[in-house]
């Protein structure tokens, strides 16, 4: 079990699992209202039921937002919209609308609510309500969800269904082939042209503007103090928010940590190394798994090189897709498959072993199932994704940097695999097509803060790296850093222990209860015939 580090003064990342691989982130507003009354301590109206203007932002109560999947948790929620300038450097220009939902506490309500920062970049917070409620986050606090700009329940929603369709159609193409990359960039360019044609200022969809949106939301809702909980890319946004808008922050939880100073392809290779090794090590320490699948790490790395040299083509069927699907497996596909399959770690050794013995079906079915899943179609905001990637990541990291980081993590991999970091294929070429301005270098600054912070990582996290938690915590003087073993990216999604720790943190931010970690056990790996 990985150690729990107590508060830092004693020196102490999807995409989520709704499907295996559901396809696979500001200036201060002048003239904000004076400090508002604290929510929940005698306010005359419930949170989210009063229209209010704060500077150039306005909250209006209204109907609950659309969500990608049925969300019964919205019954009884208080909803509305926050309207803000699209680009705060032109505050009287185009305005955009962000959907807000406030899910009430199930027990006696504490005065300070929690606001949820979604992952991605490009995921919609209102489509993650079920995840938050399933983990009991609203046990004794209202939880506020707001669509980040450009996401599914915002207006405009900067989604790119054509890119999602290309990713599905590309199952039959060699993942790492330059011809595939050219087609990928063409799909990106088509979407960019469509969004610009609809009037979007693509350079305004970034973390700095999103952080300012949340600062406006707090004031527009009349909240004196609140708490932040961010997952995956939402941790990048939360750490930036802590630097730019610390006022009114009681505490911050971050889960699946992606520090802004590290974000990019290099850390993604590091994450893959750490997460994969966590699974391989757990198998090696379990006698039945080690006996049946000896030296799993070497087998996997050999298969990556072999498949990159000689891709394998197979045909599979997947749920909700009536026609057989042709799937090409090369080295890059195998790396990306395992990045997501870490969420189903118990079956990973068996799947790798079957591939090594000439049976690619399990891996091909899972890979195709993710690309063809409804969760992979028309939901991600590429406008926000590429706004973050191309404004905040690629300007500060070269393609050579990505390859070198990959070589450090996986020396045996061919360069054609290393050129495309997991989850970020053809990113620099896409960003040249997306063509948005680079953010100020300060967006990459390390966050230094004494706000109480819970820093959560998963031992099997192959998307944002277990080591990124301690890295972020070292400059957060009142942080509690916890690595939950045997769990993949975003531990709150899959671990009752992580959920319990998170709830206890918001009750007592300087002393969360982590005793449940002592009872955690590795998964029982599947043993094939």
C-alpha cells in the first residue's frame, strides 16, 4: 500500500469510467459586488433562487440543464444560468451562457457548498452529477455544478461530432501512420472552421477564462465561502483558480492530479509508466497471477514493438453496434488501450496474455467498444479541449520533448509510438491547425497556497501519474496527500475509501480520516485457461 502523507507542514487523473475508453482543458473581473452574505446562515432565499448581477456576469434561476444521459439526481435541484462575456478583454462583446445546477444536501446542510470542477478538458460538469452523488459528496453540503465554457450544456456548445466520428472510423486504420495523422488533422480543421463560422472566439476558451467564470459564479450566487472539488483536468483548473481567485475558498480537493506546470505529453508518458507498473507489480505480487502470467511487463513491451512493426487486423462485434467492426491493433493502440484498461485492471494480465498467444479479440473489442460508445459521440467540447491544449500546453513543450519523455519512460518503444503520447495523438499538428494564441507563461506557474487541500491519486493511474500528487502537494503548505492503491484515474469514481476520505476532508479540512486505506486489497486478477 502506498503511504499516506499527513498535512504538508510535517513534510508530507474520459475521462471517467462510464465505458472503458469513452474516446480517449483570467483576468479578474473588475467591479465585482461587495462581499456577499454567507450561503446557508440565515439567508432569506435558498441558494440559486435569486437573480443577481456581479460586474459583467449575471445569474438567472431557470430550468435544469440538458445532460448527456438521464440524470434523476436533478429532481429537486435548483438550476439556472450564468451569463458572462465570451472574452473578458472585450466585456461588452459576445456573451455566453453556462448552465448551473445545485444539488441539495441529503442531510442537515453545512453553510459552505462544494463546487465541482469537471475533467477533460472539455467534459461537462452537469453530466458528472451522478458520479458526485453516487459518492455521497452532497451528504451534508449542497453541490454546485456549472458547465465550463463551450461544454455540452453551455451555450454555445463547442463540440465536434465529426472528430468523434473520425475516431470511430479510424478503428480500421493504423493508429500511428502519418496518413492517419493527416486525416485526423483534417477533421480537426473542419471542426475549427465550423465553430469559427458560428462566431466563436476560440482563443477565449481556456483555463483562465473558466477560472474567472467560477469566481463570477460564487459572487453571483451570493456565497461568502465555498469549497472546490476538481477531478482530472479539473485539478489543473482548481490549482489555477487557487492562484487567481483565492478569495472565498475554504478548502480544495483535487483527484487525479494534473499540475498546470507539468501538463502536456511528457507527463502523460510518465503517467503511463507509473500506472502500468502499478498493475504489473500487483500481478507479480499475487502468486496465481505471477505463475500464470510471468514477466507481464516484458511481454507487454515486446508486444508494443512487434505490433508497431506488424499491425494485426481483426473483426469484432460490440454492444449497440449491429455490424462487425474491423480493428487494426498497432503499438500505439496497445499503449492507449492499457491507459484506459487500467480502470478494469483485474482483466489486464489475461488480455495481454491472450494477445501474446495470437488472440487479439478481448483487446480489440474493448478498444472498439470505447470508440463506438454513445459516451464517445458528440459530448466532448473540442473548443475547450484544444483551447487548453493549444494555448496552455503545446506552446511550452516541443514534439522533441514529448519523444524524449517517452524514451525515458519506455526505452524499448519505437519512435513512431513515442511521437504520440497516450491520449494526445497528433497534438502538435492539431494545434497548428487550431491556431489560437499562446497563454502567458504564468499559466504554467506552480501553485503555492496555504488553503487546506486534499490531494488524491490512484496507484494505477496511467493518465495523470501517481507522482503528480506529491509534486503538487509540496507547495501547498496545508495539504494532505493520499495515494489510494490499486485504483486508476480519479479515485473518487471507483473507491468507497476515497469517497469516505473526501467527505471527511470537507468536514475537517486539516484532518481527514484516512483509516480505510489500511484495509485495501489488490484486485483478484482473472486467470485464463
